[in-house]
């Protein structure tokens, strides 16, 4: 099973075994489409992938909206803060869940043209535990269906858990992108991820493992073994590595705070996300 798409020259320098694997039957999604970055293990590049992929899709000309489903600090909201024009914490996803704001009222432009965000803050933890906030699991899907403004791509960034918010992400955005690291511990956590995906399929039968990313890949035997394993276990998914680069760590720093494509347009990690965007979503013909 080899590439159905040409590999951009920038990926040529990768060893053959680390070239992206695009199955023969894989075809890019047509818009509108809904993507969800999910992996309950912490620090596997979900947020980096969400933000960088969203930016690449926005650069391709799509209208993109990020749903930040992670109550942690250091989430997508902190890298792509909403442009509200006023100070203080803006109305956010929690307000929508509680019925205190409409989906349009919690959707804000970001500094990147074509890219909007539904922000979240640490207060979002309430949505996991407060039994009076009903319908959280269906809440994001409801938000998308009840937005006046429409988007070509909706993309959810899940936190490191398999709780209600992650299930809400999967129900709303069934095309799953699973970033993990080449490590035995990450590999072992796939069992519970797969179980949750199968259970969620009862309410969202369209759930599909669209892409598996090996984050911060190193050219090691372990990476090679995991890459082969992911290709075997996810025969219908795009499997690719995302290279490690200090630029990915620096771009969200408070004194830099730029999207990766502006901060380090030539960085290998940026080129990998550019490739991912082009492979995942079909470019519009003029
Ligand atoms: N390709 C990369 N090269 C170098 N560093 C990276 C890369 N991708 C992510 N990182 C860094 O790895 C750390 C974890 O990344 P990130 O926050 O995106 O993971 P996450 O899965 O969203 O974490 P969490 O589970 O806490 O939500 C961050 O410090 C980030 O800057
Ligand atoms: Mg994150």
C-alpha cells in the first residue's frame, strides 16, 4: 500500500520507511468536514497538531474553526487566543454548555485569517463533573448544528482524558486524528482508546480513524517498529511521522506567540503539517 498522493519534495529526505503511508483506498475529505485530535495520554502533540493543521487548512483557503475541549492551561486557546477587542475572559465553551451563550457568541476570530476558535479556560473542568450541566457529550455537535456561521472545517482539540469532553469531540467531529509518541507506554494506552472509540460508535457510527501520527519522531528502531505496527493496526488510516523541532516549542511562547507557519515557515515540523493538511482535505478547484 503506497502513496496515492505525490510526496512534496520536502519529505524526500525522510528514510523510505518513514515516508507517509497513504493507503490505496484513502481519499482526502471533501468539505465540510469535522476532525478531532484525540489521545488520552498527555503531551502527545494533540494541541500542536490541532493548531498547526488548522492554520495550514486556513492557508489553503478553508474557513476553519477550532473547538478547544481541554480545560488545561497551555491549550489551543493560549496559542490562538480569541480576538475579542475587550479585556478579561471572554464568553467561552462552558457558557455554551450551560445555555448562557449561543454557539455564534462563543466563536471568535483569531490572528490568522480564516481561522476562528471557540475558546476554553480552566473553568471548563465543571463540564466534566457538574451533573447540572446536561448534554455535554452532544453539546459540541449541537453547537456546530446551531451555528449561524458555517465553517468548511471544524476541528476539536481534546485534553488527555477519555471523559465527557473527549466524547463530545468525537461525536461532533468523527474523523479522528490520533497523535502518539513512539513509546511502549503510548502504545499500551491504545487499548483503552480503542475501547472508548468502539463504545462511542454506538452513538456516532461515523467514527473513523483517519490519521495516526507519530509525534516528534526519531530515526530509531523503536520508531520504525511502531510505524510498521500502526500501518498494520490502522490499515485505512494515513500514518505519518511528525518531526521534532524546537520551533514547535518556541512559537507559543508568550513573547513570540505566532503561528508556526509565520514563526518558522521552513521548519521541518511545519512542512510535515503542511503535508498533513494537503493529504487530509481535498483542495478546492477554482
Ligand atoms: N514536533 C514537535 N517538535 C518539538 N516539540 C513538540 C512537537 N510537537 C509538540 N511538541 C511539544 O511537546 C509538548 C506537548 O505538545 P502538546 O501540548 O501539543 O501535546 P498535547 O497532546 O496537546 O498535550 P496534552 O495531553 O497535555 O493536551 C509541548 O511542549 C509542545 O511544544
Ligand atoms: Mg493539548
